[in-house]
C-alpha cells in the first residue's frame, strides 16, 4: 500500500497519469482493515466492556465469557455467510472494478476470509490460550 500511495503522489507531481493507484490503494486498505478484524479478535484488542466484566462476581464472569463467545461467533458466521453470498453474486454477475478491471469478488473475499480467521481466533483466544482467557474473564493480564 505504501508503494502504491508513493506512486500516486509522484504521479501527481509529474505529468504522468496513474488512475489505477487510487483504486488499488482503496482495495488494499479494505483487505488490511478486514484482516485487522481477525488479528484484533485474536489479541483481544477490540472494544468490549471489560470494566463491567471485571466487577461481576466470578460465576457471572464465566457466564459473560461464554455469552461473549456465542455472540461473537454468531456475528462472524453471519458476516461470513453474507460476505460469501455477495462474493458469489459479484462473481456470477461478472462485476469488475472500473480502473483495474479485476473481479470485485476478489475484494469482497476479504470479508469472508477475515470472518473465518476471526472465528478461529475467537476459539483460540477464549478456549485455547490461558493467558487471553484470563484477560477476558477478569480484564487483568497474567504477570
């Protein structure tokens, strides 16, 4: 993305025209954003109400963790399903980007990929990684 934006800036300072750089930058940003969703889920860097969870009694904290898991899984499954339907629609309709001429399904695939990665990251962070699970339950990291 840095290289493409640099090309875009250089092109604006010269008589050279690179109309595809703005579009490619946008698509790379979309991919980066959606992959960041999965990374944020794994590292528990997303917004949540740890202040409230940390003040609940221990039993309710454990229940809150499972409610968080179920709600997040539901969200990511709906996101993956909806994204997949959109990818298929764009593929079958032959939608292409204006400047690059690539299939728009290649861009929308980022939604599906990130939702599936986020589902795996959610399982890892809640049930497989003891340190992250402790953080999710109490809001405190293990020394």
